[in-house]
């Protein structure tokens, strides 16, 4: 795998969407390319940070109540 392919598929790798051979090729490339390994580790930390801050938040009760009333009024 080339550096350009690693850059193009890094998020697919994070999400486990690469095929088995591509995963092996990806990991092999990281083991021999310090630059791609470093960049991938940085991207992985950023990816995890973003995901952790995008966790679904429950709607406040007053909003749920208001939506329920509005939907009932429409029926």
C-alpha cells in the first residue's frame, strides 16, 4: 500500500470498513512508514475525540412535552 492509499482509506480503517487484505496491507504499511504511522495516530486521536463529543444527548423534558403536544394537536 502506498502513502496516498493510507491517507485515502484511514477513516475506513478506523471504522473497520476495509477488507481483510486491505487491513493487513494498511497495518504493514504503518509498520514500515514512520510518517504515515505518526499521522495515523494523530488522526485516530482526533477521530476518537470527535466521536466522544458527538455522543447523543437526551432531549430536555420541556422539549419532549412541547413536541408531544404539537404532534397530538396535528392528529
